[in-house]
C-alpha cells in the first residue's frame, strides 16, 4: 500500500513520484515533520530532478528544513557526495551547520579559503558569498572534485554586477546540482542573479522565475507564520538645518523627501523624547505578550552603533534588565545572538546585521528604529518576528509613521520578482540589496554625512494607528493615554479574526469618547498651487524692493506665523500670499 503523506487533491502520492530513496532512506526521524509546502516542493523537485532549482519562501516558512531534507535524499541515494552551502553572514554559517547536523549531515562552518581541503569527517563546508568572491578558484576546484550540491541561501545577494555574483558563477558553474533559496527575490538593480531563470512574459521585461513559490499570504493562511500588528507612532519634530534654519514638522507629514527624512532621523535621535516613548510602549506590549507567551523576546533594529548603544541604555532603564547589544564589529556577536535565543531575556538591540536570516523564534515584538526603507530590508527585518511556534501567536512591530513604511506594512502580502531590462538602475522606492554587506561594517562616512546636514532639537511622540490584516485602526492618541494602552493591551495569543475584532472595538471606544478619524490628506495639487503662487509673489516683491528672497520669507513667517514653506499648511501659505498682496497695494 502506498502511503500518502499529504493530501494534494488529484496529485500523485509522494512515493509514486519520487525515487526509492525517498522517503524510506531520507531519515524521516532526523528532522521535524514536513509542512505541506515543503513536501509539495520536494515532490516537484524529484519529479524532474533539475540541475538548477529556485525555491522562494517567505521568511519564517522553513527554507532551511526544505533544503536539508532535499540534500539528505540526494546524499542517501548517492547522487551527490559533497555539499557546499553559501550564506550571507558568518552567523548564518553556524546556523546552517547546526541545522545540518540535526539531520545527520556534517558541514564545516569554520572553513577558510587558505585551508585547501576540508576535513574528511565533513560532507562539505558552509561559506559566505564574500568568501567565495575572494577566492572563487578555490571553491571551483572543491566543486569539481566531487558530485557537489551547492545551496545558495538568500541568493538575491549574488547579482552579476557585484563581485559576489562573479565569484559565485565562476566557483559553482561545474556543480552537479544547485539549489537557490530566497525569501525576497528582488534586487535594486537590473543585474541578473547567477543560475536563476528569467522569462519575458510579453512586456519586454525579463523577470525571475521561481520553480516553487510560497508567499507570506499563503503561509499566513496555513498558520505557518504569525500575523503582524504594526504599531505606528507619529509626533512633532524640530531640527536645525545646515544653514541654521529651524524646521518643524509632524512625523510623516513632510511635503518633500528631505523634510520627511530629517523628521524621521529626528525621531530616531536617542537624545530626544520620541524614541524613549516608543521603547516604553514596546516594552509594555512585550509584557502583555509574555502573559501568554512566557519567553517572548523583543528586538530593536538600529541604524548604527551609536544609536544602538543609546537605545540599549534607555531600555535597561525602562525594563530594569540587562539588554543584549549586538554590534557588527563585536567578535562575540554571533555568540551573543545564540545566548539570547536560548534565554528568556526581554530585549536585544542590534544594528542592521540581524535583519536577515537570524533565527530567534521567540522574537515577538520589534521596534523598527532605523531610517532604512527599502522593500528588501523591510521584508527581511519583519521576517525576524513572523516565525510561528504555535497557532495564535501574534507579532507586534513598532515603527515611525512615515509614508514609505506605512505602504510597506500594508503590502506585506505582495509577492515580487526580480525584473531585468528596467530603465535606470533603481526603482523609485529605492531598492537596495547591498544593505546587509554594509551592515557588517562600521557605518561611518554616510551616517556622519547625514547627521551633519541637520541637528535634532526636539521630538515628541504620539500614538498614530495600528495596521493589521489590510486594515487601519485607531484615531490617534497621546502617549500613556487610555486609548493607547487599549491597543497595547491586545493579547498576544489570538486568532487573526479575534485580533481584528478587538481592534475594531478599541477604535469604536475611541470614537464614542469623542475622538474623530484622521482628517483626509491635504490635496497635494492645491498645496503645489499655493507654493507656486507664493514663490511668484515673493519674486515680484524682491524685484520691486531689492530684498533677498530669504529675508522676505522670514519676515512673512514672523508676521503670519507657522513653519517654513515645505511644512506650512494651506491656510498658512494663503495667509502669506494675502499679506504680500497687502504690501503691493500699500497696506501694512
């Protein structure tokens, strides 16, 4: 009798499609029970056994388990006798080796290019993309010397335009089998990724084609990943520009990219009031989650080392416990991550290096305290919190209420492909696939340059709204108010429908107490018309009086009030236009 492990409707039972080595010789007891998508992907692979196969699965879905089970079958059937795993970071090398050992595959994560051969007691090695790029010939010789399976983890890092991609192609072209894995199959540029298939679907643009895809939406429906509560916080920001002008804006309401960026950085300044308020709210949320998820932990993702240290100090004052701080130049960083993963400590603060691939399943609460806003980085960062251990767990991610992050949070279920043949080298949303490499180094020049462009003066936080399951809840509230605490107090172990119902009830309570839903966003066309009209009138007055434009703007601000033009409201702009008209007709 043929055993059907999973019911795929009219699809053949797995044993009818797979070689004899699968599943009897696949050591089923050496790993966790396969999820349906993993079994289906394996069946698809062994139906044809291609030389190249790319599996796209959302972060937290179990790509490593799938890959190692596939490798185990190929090893047991004698089709490969060497295995090389390529990972983005040193920490991930150790994670791969540990996971492989649990299914009976010995891999050396400490292999160096200068070692030549690896020990005979290992099936193969785990290396980084950077390591391969330094000495591709070494890895090519190792690949050619045996029937080699190469697993490329987070293969989107291996673009041909980068040295990583060139090295990967040279080193692993002779491999017997190649398996590419990624949770985010898109890049910032149009450089093809080695060993990935691209297809033109008729619009003149070639897009990456995965052999198997398991997106966040599917994983969420299958309860493989947690749903995410995005807790958005706004507030008033003040800063001084390089020219000495003081600026003021509500976070997320700037009319230019520069204003939005500077308001955002002001919010993240560890010396202001915004970030401590949000960290305190996140700690309250973590306490609520730990009522039902006893070992739940939190992670703050910082932009650089200075901010990370500042956030850690603030958190220790808030929660009264030691906070694990992960800095990219710390030789013990990997050890600290492992120790935090195995403990029940509350908080870890890390620079961006922890955003990708690091597996700490107990992370339930996150604070997105970085100014990085690419879809790739955002997806990988949120992926640290979505790995589900049991049904009903809910992740909570706190973030600044800025348009790009709000849009990314609302598009969590959107699946992307890597597109070639685009005009230009970057999308408008600023996709940037080099962040992980930069995050493993001390970020000096770029951050110092950005900081020198302005000086953060003051920041105040306010609760904005909650984004969940495609909906938005909340009408804004003060920090520490009953309204904010009502949202922070949502239990951490609920079904998606129960969370949505509680969010709706909390919003209705706000409205019943007199709160109103946010006003519609200002008409950007009307704002542009007012700015253009004001600019023309200022130019005309400057031509008449010989007064510099800047002095005219400053005088109008002193008389009419309000911030600089980019942050001014429609009423404030109109007031300045009216005042100029008074000057033209001789009224003071």
